C-alpha cells in the first residue's frame, strides 16, 4: 500500500475528525478509503445509467416491466 499526504484547511480537518469519531472509522485513512470506494461505485452507477439512457428500450416501462425488475432483483439477493 502506498502513502498519500493530503493538506486540508482546519475546518475540513475538524469535519473529518468528527466523522471518524462519530461513524466508527478506525482512522482518517479508513474514512478516506471509504469515501474513495463510494465515489468509485457512484461513478460506475452513473456510467450504467448513462449507458441505459443511450440504449433503445426493449419494452415499454409499464407496471409489468417494473414488476419483472423487482422479481429479478429479489432472485439475485
């Protein structure tokens, strides 16, 4: 694992310290790693949404369509 140093204004450092204490993170590094992972997941989801928007719909998005999606998601859980 590599090390990265980040400079923060006092206000942001205080915020990070509070989040670490209040959210049960073991360290500032753990908090920052979690933020980066969440950002990566958000970017991936955004990419999938854009991909979906750019594709042609295969069927109308009616009640039956959404019920089918719910069943598919439930089956994966």
